[in-house]
C-alpha cells in the first residue's frame, strides 16, 4: 500500500513537471505578426516550431490597402516581431505606433532597387476604399531573387531572438531559398524564350516581375470581377496599336464577359496571382508554380504559332 502511494505521489510529481515544461515551451514560442501572406509563409517555413506566425487580415482583402481594427493593432503591438514588407507596403503601419525595436523591414537590403512609379489615378478594389499605385511599387516578392533576400532578413531577425536555434533556422532558410530560387530559374528560362514579346498587365502590380524576368509589360487598371468601362476599352485599343500584345495577365480569374471581349481583340487572358493574401488552396509555392505555368503557356503558344 505504501509503495502504491509513493508511486502515485511520484507520478503526480512527474505529471506536474511535464505540465510545467510544456507550459514553459508554449510561453517560449515567439509570436510573429506579418503584414502579408508571403511573409507569413516564409516565416512559417523558417521558424518551424519556434514561433506562432499570425497574419490576421481576412481572406479576400488586399493586405496592401487593408486597415486592421483597434483590437488587431493591439495584437501587433504586443508581438515579439512584426514583419514588414517595406517599399511603402501596408501604409497603416506608418500611421499607428508600433514598437520600433521589434519591426523588421524585410526589403530594406534592396531599398536602392525599389521601383518608383509616376502618379496614377486613384481607384478602389472591393471594399478597401480609394487608393493609388503611384509612388513606390510594392509587390517586391514577384522578383523571386528579392523574395529570397526578404526570407533571409526574416531568418536573421529570428536568429537574433533565438540564437540557440540559429543552426535550425539557417537550415530551414536554405530549404526555402532552394525552392524560391528554383522557381526563379524556371520563370527566367521561360521568359528568355522571347524577351521582347509585348504583354499586358491588368493592374499595376507586376513591376518587379517585369524587371527581373525582362517582360515587356504595359499595364492598365482593370479589376478581374468588374467589366471595364467603354473608356477603358478605348484606352486599351490605343495601347494595342503601339504595343501589339496577345496576352493579358490577371491577379485573379477575370469575368467571362471581359475574357470574351478581349479575345475578340486578339488578346488571351492568363492568371498570374501575386498571392498577397492567403490562397484558398495550396500555398505560396504552389501558386507561384501555377503562375510559372501560365507564363509557360504564353511563351509556349508563341513557339507553337510559328
Ligand atoms: Zn489597385
């Protein structure tokens, strides 16, 4: 009986210790907040179990122009790290007070290579209000070499917070970098088949993509879900007269009516999803692989035609 009691006491103590250990572990996890989905995906890959990664924007909004509510801002303020995209992305981060020491501007390393855009007219996407794409172009991660640099900045910030885990962090970064640079090489190879080929972009978000892969892009300001106005069609015809593109790339699947009318002008539609928000299926890499396939079809059709 005595033995049983002692064993039970011991067991209780062990359970208590295990419980405490687990609690300490959960407490130990870094809380990392990000301003877009690509940064969240990279942080998840690099941090593994070290951190809980939170990207709190609801699905369907464009995180570039999203404004979090007060409660969400408070959550950002208490995070261990806040990953920013830089390049004037998510301007709300400059308008609220965030702890400077925990901010990580992931694109600061290539700040000198930011693309500046002329002022453009304002417009709105869905419910996010009016915005303009003038100023600094911000879709930095569509140049996958730049993306790899952003991933590196995340790894450095995590290592500073958890120096003990540096080796694991570096290993995870290497695996991610291999994936990103593999895609980079694939897209480069496809785009090299005919570098000057005129292409249209439905929205001015492909500046870094165009520069990195040598795409000859001209952009309009259309929305996938909205039928362009007659003046927008007239503008497009003007562009086509000097930039005879046969393909338009879209952020998302465009409306069938728009696709048909474009086809009548000899222009086919392809999705190249910037993936700024969490995709409904797959992840950053599978979406980018799909984008690479879109480009493959565009350039593949070229060689098939001739
Ligand atoms: Zn826009």
